[in-house]
C-alpha cells in the first residue's frame, strides 16, 4: 500500500540539520518527496512510498536529529500520486 503525507514540524527544527537528516532517512527508507524550511521557522515535508516506510519516517520526525526539539508534527494524509522519483532538499 502506498501512502503520501504532507508534514509540518515546529520547534527548534531549523539550523539543526533537520532537512539533511530527514532526506537521509527518507532515502534509506526508499521514499520520494521533498523537505524545506518555511519562513516562520517550521520545516515542511512531503513524502510518498510504502506505508510502513512512511510510518517510520513520521516516527523519526517526532524527535528529529539530536540537536532538534520537535514541539509539533502535523500530518495530513494525501492521495498518492506516484509522481516523484527521489527525495530532495528544497528551499
């Protein structure tokens, strides 16, 4: 089963390698999508792939890399489109 999620993560999530580490984790799980910083200090992520892999990435996002502090991780389920091939850091 394929799952696609849009995630916004708030807390101390910029300047702590959140984007780079989430990309590493997503690639290791075989997911496609992207991650970027938002102007308000949050991180935004879109991920698609096998449901178990997406669940593993979401679990990781609850704490992030060692220097991060995650206050909130909002997840919105989307319809899978299978329109991405890799996982990129943008913005």
